[in-house]
């Protein structure tokens, strides 16, 4: 009798593994057993079109987007604010000068920094690679920029910030006054040009500070 009971239990266990249930057909078992439902697709919330139209009408200068903006640019800006030139009141721009021409720009920067206002010499191609002209020109302390002739850098992205007033013969990068210098080698050949440059820098800064 014990043997019969053991064999019956063994049979029931075997059937449960192979058929899923001895009390239901495989079709019935499949019908009533819990089913794995496919994952629900995440629906992106549609931006309210009417709200967007209303905001665009009231605040046309505001750019609306339905996606989360990438914070890479924000991180970049946070890092760039550590750059010393963003605390300067005068910037001297270098565009690939080397040797005596670069030394001249360094001396001009040092003289302004020592005698007039905090000044920094920056390589334009470095700022161009970092795509940080907007940030540089928006530095809160910046008052004056000394730049090479416009023809030398009119093809780089900085040129989009350039404007001039022919009537007053003044130049600007964004809202910052710009003193257009002659090529550096011209100052090295003519000491009078150096004196004229210094007079213009001193005069401009005296009116801006």
C-alpha cells in the first residue's frame, strides 16, 4: 500500500512538470495562468500647442522646447568662468602672432595692466576652438578690447559680433568698444605709432571707467 502511494505521488509530480497541471489541459492552463504583459511604451507628454502659441505671442524672445536641454553647455560655462581673462577690464587679442610681434602685444598688455586697468592677452584661436566668444564678450568687467585689423579675422565666428559706426568711426564687439590696431610689425617699425596707440588706449579707458 505504501508503495502504491509513493508511486502515485511520483506520477502526479511528473505530470505537473510535463503538463503544467493534472487538473487542466495544457490549453486551459495556458489560458488561466498569469501572462507576462509586454512593457508599456513610455509616452512622451505632448506639449500643449495652445499654451505654446500663447507664450510665443506674449514672449517672442523666449525659446520653447518639449525636450530636456543638454547640460553640457552649462557645465562648460561653469568651467570657463574660472578663466582669468574673464575678470579683465581690457583684452588684447592675438591672432597667431609669434616672435617679436607677440612680444609687442605682451608688452602692451603688461603696460595696460600695470598702469591703467587689469588686462589680459588672449589667443583668438583658442577662444574660437572653445566656442566661448559669447561668454568672453559678456564678462561683466570687460570695458575695452584691442583687436588686430578686422580683415585678419573676419572669417571666424567672432565676426558675427562685430559692428561699426561709420559716422563716429567707432567699432564694437557685441556692446564692448574695440580699438582696431594696426598689424603688430607696423608698431615695431614706427615708434610714433606706439605712442599714438598708448594715447588712444589711455583716452578710451579714462572715458569708460
